[in-house]
C-alpha cells in the first residue's frame, strides 16, 4: 500500500467516533387509578439536569448522567424521603451546545410530581 493510503486509513480510524443517543427505558409496570381524588399535585414541571464536556465535540471527557439529573429533579422538588410520590408526564431531553473547541452535552429530566394521599384524607379536601 502506498504511504498515502496508510495515512488516510490511520486518520479515518482516529477521527471516527462512536456516538450513542441513550435509550432510557421505563420498566415500571405499576398501574395507578387517577380517577378518584386520591392524589395531589406536589410540584408541576420539576426539572433536573446533568452536563458533560467533550473536547472538539468528539473526545468525551465527562458525560451527562441520568442518575445525577434524577437526583437533582428530586432535590429541586423538595421531596421528603418516605413519601408516596410518583413522577407523571416524564420528559427526557438530550442537547449539545457546540463551541469552537468543545461541546457541552446536557441531559434534562422534566416531570410533574404527584403525591398519593389516603382516600379518607382526600375526601376532606
């Protein structure tokens, strides 16, 4: 092979990148009846985000993490541990902000937070 072909193949090998648009399946099979007055909206449109950093938009230094975004969502909503909370209308967004020498990938989670209450209490509301 010519020197040009070897250089071209090596360049393509190093410049080729792997990308993945994450698949975040929701494996929850819980079925909830929202027809009765057994819940209340705690926080509509609660958000959480996580950002990363990629050099030249290709070389990933840090990646945004789903776990961090979800933790920030719960933190921003001000939920107490042990409550009967559920996420409704969950939306996950992945965006990239490209600058000249780097990019900032961001993962955002947005949801309405619902708290289930005792049916005796909910009838008093």
